[in-house]
């Protein structure tokens, strides 16, 4: 198991290039569908923010000793997160995107110890999730910037 510091470094290493891609776009480009069939980069940002907010909730439960290892229906949550956020203005999604990451890092730092479930929630919602989406984001950003 990795240390808190090592995992924060991994999260930062995944976040920085991901966020740099987003920062290279204008607001209209961020809102243009095409990241996938229906999503824009704004939708991707909301997706990541929701999973990081979910990680905050789980990490807090782990810290407080109230965590239950209930099954997670990823597909159902992804659909729900999309519905909740698709009509939000970009400024609101950006605020959620930044605040969810900040809250996840704060909750991670508040943990007295790293448990396997805490590490899994942090890694899956943070560095691994960014790494999963970075290749397609890079392709889409290149397409948008080439226009």
C-alpha cells in the first residue's frame, strides 16, 4: 500500500496534464459536444467532480467509522450524474470541478490511516480516473484546437 504523500503526488501528476488540456480551451470549446457521443468537456468535468464528491463522502465515512462496503452501480451513477449536471452553466461546473478535488484532498489528508478501501476510493476517483479519461480528452482537445 502506498503512503498518503505518494498517492497525493500521483493524483497531482494525473490532475496537472488533464487540467492543462481543459485550460487550453475557450468556454465555447469546453461546451461543445464531441468528447464522446453526447458529452462535452464540461460534461466530463462534471463527471469527474461527481466521482470526487462521492469519494469525499466515502472517505469521510471511513474516517468516522461509518463506512459500509455496499455495491456501487457505476453505470447508474454515471447516468444520474450526467442528468444532474448537463444543464448547469459552465461556471457552476467549474466551481464543482475545483471544489470537489479540493474537498477530496482535504478529506484524504484528514484520514488517520490509509486503509485499502480509502486508497481504492481515492485512487479510483482521482489519479486513475484522470488517467482513464486523458487520452480521449487529448484527442478531442487537439481536434478542437485544430479548427
